[in-house]
C-alpha cells in the first residue's frame, strides 16, 4: 500500500471535523437546486473527477463515501441535497459493484454472510430513500451529521 493505514486514519480524523464544520457553515447549501451555470462539458468533467477521487477513497477506506459524494455534488455542482443523494447512490453503486467483482474474483467474499446483509441493505436503502424524499434537505443534512459523528468515533476507536 502506498500510504500507511495509520496515516489514512489520521487524515480522516482531520478531514471529518473539517467536513462537519463546512456543512454547518453552509446552512442553505443543498436546500434548493442552484445548479451553477456551467456547460455540460464542465459538469461532466467535474462529475468524472468526483467519481474518480471518491472511487479511490471508497476502494481504500470506504466508510462515509456516500456522505462525501453528497457534499461534493452539492458544494461543487450546486445540486440540492436530495438530488445529490440520488446521484451519490448511482456513483456509490458503481464503486461497490466494481469492488464486489474484484473481491469475488479473489475469493474474499463470504456469501453466506454477505447475501443476508445485502437484502437488509436493500430494505434500508428503500426506507432511507423515502426518508430523504419525504423530508428533503433537512433530513439529508441531519443524517449526514450523524454519519460524520459515527465515522469519527469509529476512526478514533480503530486508532486506540
């Protein structure tokens, strides 16, 4: 591995609070579609960069990928949070399918464990999507703060 696991976790301990502070300071971010005036080419380039960076992050670390994707789609592309969440799901699915193929080809999947978890994840995704669509940006922001707090706590526990 190019970067040590401890260094990555240390970077996460810095990045997570910075992301939370950014989200707190951007109270109106993602509450409405303010798609920044940019050409389709520029939007495609930005989306490609977001996908590449977050795909690498997802493959290296994983947790919080969806939250970071939502933030990037809102902050960089100007999408409202529910639309950003929908775009994040598609991006995250692509990363997860790719990772699943690689892990499966290398014999690193315990299907007896993964399949029931996948079914429950689908049910949770169904419930979460309805929660986001029904409550709008307010619900998405609320859950993002919870995810950031849990991710921060998890990272601390792994270091200790």
